[in-house]
C-alpha cells in the first residue's frame, strides 16, 4: 500500500501550475544530480526541459551503456485469445465490437510457438483479452507447459489477477508480468472503461504489486499515451515503477511507452503525443531510473524506432502480430490495434546492427 500512497500524494497536483513554475535553472539543477527525486523527474518532463534534450540524451545514452551495454533484447508477442468482457473505448477487443472471436487450441498454441521460435526468439509475451472465464488460469497453465518447450522466458499480458493466480502462473513457468494501467487519471479511467472487471481502477493499479508479492521476476508497466497529458502519464508511470523497484529490490522493473494506434471501433478523444514527447519521456525516465528497462513496441514506425534506439531503449518486439494466431493463420481475425513496424526478426537484427548494437535473444533462463 506504500506505493499506492505515494501515487495518491501527487493525484491532486495542479500540473499546469507545476509545469509553468519549472525554470531552466530548475532543469539544470536536476541534470547536475546523480540521483533524482520524483520532483526532479517531473522537472525533466516539463516544457522547460525541451531545450535540454541533447544534454539529456548524452547523459541517458551513457547511463544505458553503463548498465545494459550496447544490446537490445528482442521478443515477440503471441495472442492466445481475443475474448473480452470489458467495454474499453480505445481497444479493438472491446466486447461491443462485432469482430470474430477466437481462442487458440493447445495444438494451435504449439504450431504458433514453433513458427515464432524458428527465427530465434526465446522471450515470448503471451496476451489475452480480459475474459477470465474463457482464458482461465488452467488454460494459461496448459499453454505455458507447451511454450516452455520453445522459449526460455515467458511473460504474460492478461487481465489483472489475484496474488494466488499469479503464484500459480509463476510456478508453471511465467517470469514476467506486463500490465498497463492505461491511464493514471482515475476520472478519465472511469470514462474510457465503461463496463467489465477492468473498470476497477485500484484493483488494476495494485496488480503489479500482487505479482511481486507472488515472487515474479520482472514487471513491465505502461500508460496508453493519448488518453491524458503525456507528461502526467509519464510521471505517474515512472513513479509507479520507482515505487516497485524501491519496495522490491530484487524485482526487475521495466516501462513501456505505447501510443494509441488505430483499431476496430471508434475513439476520437485522443490527446496528441508527438515524437519529441516520446523522446523526452525516454530520456527523463532513464535519468530518473538508470536500471530501468525501456521497451518500444511495433506501435511505432521503423524510422522512429531506429532513431530512438540509442537513447535508452533496452527491449524491442519483432515479427509482431496483434491477431490471435497471427503468425500461422490467415489474418482474418481483427488485431487489437494496427502495428506500424512490420519488420521480421532478421530485418530487426539488421537494423539493430546498423545502429552499432548487438541483438540478444535471452537475458534470462526460466527453470
């Protein structure tokens, strides 16, 4: 609960006034430090920090190389099911969207796994819609038993679960949880999550902590950029990550920076997020948490992913599909959202090498 208390401490901050009061001198004072406070991190997200992006980039690059080397871990997503009980206005899997619904059989899971693994991928991220009655924990454990024959690390991006469910999944072979809060603005959260179990803001907020208490190895957080001010979302996501890293020193904490992408259905109320905003977010997050993993997905374009790779990114997806069975079955299923970078694994490797970095396929071997 200490993490939640820290987040709530800033919940009623007048952010417009806060950003307006940040001066260039305040930004420079933060950049001069080796260890940043949450307020320093907020200063680096402010408009006043924009002229200092080059200085931030140099420092962020040096910190990333110091802690991670010039390496990028590649992983692939694998969608098991798109059944969903939620009405989330920004998501293609929205229960009210009239799309074909599918859940892979265990034989189809094995086929999909072989197709993904043949390109060298050893870290897999399995995803489902939020329909616990369909993609049950028992079903997921059966899938994990198959996936362990092909992958060394298995991450889950599923519905928020109880600690006991996370413990069962970890015992089966899961070592990482990815879970996006979507937005840390509780009022907006209520407006975009109309119905379903995901409507419980606080239950979802505490899910990464429950997974950590169940002894998961790693947690990856994120807010869906475009629902609220990117600076506010960046601040609260970073504060959440910092709280987890402080409370659970053995926990490996990562952060993703997903932007809203086109999807089935309609969602018009999108707050603009510029490329320069994402760059500033990456740099500020790296300076705030030097050991933080930073993931950039195929939501972003080829040119942008290649451009920001040296600034602090440590993980990237490749060969992605957001449709259930999308690697081996005709794309007649609707994906969760449209991807922007369609490069396969060899093409991603070539891009990473061209940037002077080394591709790694595993940094962890689950027993």
